[in-house]
């Protein structure tokens, strides 16, 4: 379950995510994997409850088998495309490396779910194609690799993610360049 990439990027993500998190409430992490980000970030924010989720049963079992910080709940199963989610409220959603390793309907479903839960802020991390900017060679190779493994996967256009967010009344308010040609995106809900 251990992810070398998650281990490398947990500190840079934490440095950008931490100041943007709400002071208290529930953070729903989608696609938590081996909980490397959650186990790093939850103790830094003791007034937040971190609820990790994943579609992969191995990730759920892994989270049930390890010792967790007191404000980090046991992971729960979540398929973003399902109409029902395992919790009924959250203050923020955080997801790393979901958009490109998922079917095309996931971005819109994530923001629909965020709206249903009353989420104020959605934080997304990963590689994106930005209109008018050259795509890094490493991201081109990564995209080819993803598509060879599953034809529905692939690096998404940032504009597409923004359109999906807007359908559920979320606007991107910040985009931060991250190591290894990734972006950290901050969306906030509007009424």
C-alpha cells in the first residue's frame, strides 16, 4: 500500500493545504490510499476531524489495521460516482491524485457530492493540462502510461475541472504550482 509519491509530496501539500483548512469541523479525504497524507496532516490540525475514504478495499483494510491519530477516523468505502456517500456533512474535501486515475465522470460527481454535504472548500492535488501552457514531458509520459492501463484514465484539462466545479456552484479561487509538475487547486462554494 505504501506510495513513494505520497511520501514525497505529503509535506509540500501540507504546507499549502494547512493554512487553507477550516479551524474546526470535518475534512473528508477522497482516495486516501495508504493514509500517508492523513496520518501526516491530522495531528497538525487537532481541531479537525479527518475522515478518509477510498474505493479500494485494500486501503480500507490497511486503515483498519494501523494505529491512527485520535482525530483521524477509520477509512470508509466511497465510490464518488455513487449517489450516497458514507457521511452526511463535511466542512472541506481534500483529494490528491484522484482526477487522473478515475473515469471522466468523477470530477463532476466530486463537486456534486461536495454540494450535497454542504462543503465550503474543495482542495484537489495532481497533474493537470493548463490551456496555453506546454505540457511537461514527464506528464505526457505519465498520461500515456495511465491511458495504457485504463482507457478512461488520463490527465484532465484544468478548464474541464473548473467547468465541473461551476456546475455545482464552486469556483476555483487559487492554483498553486507544486513539485513534479502538479497543481494544488482550491475551490470554494458560492450561493
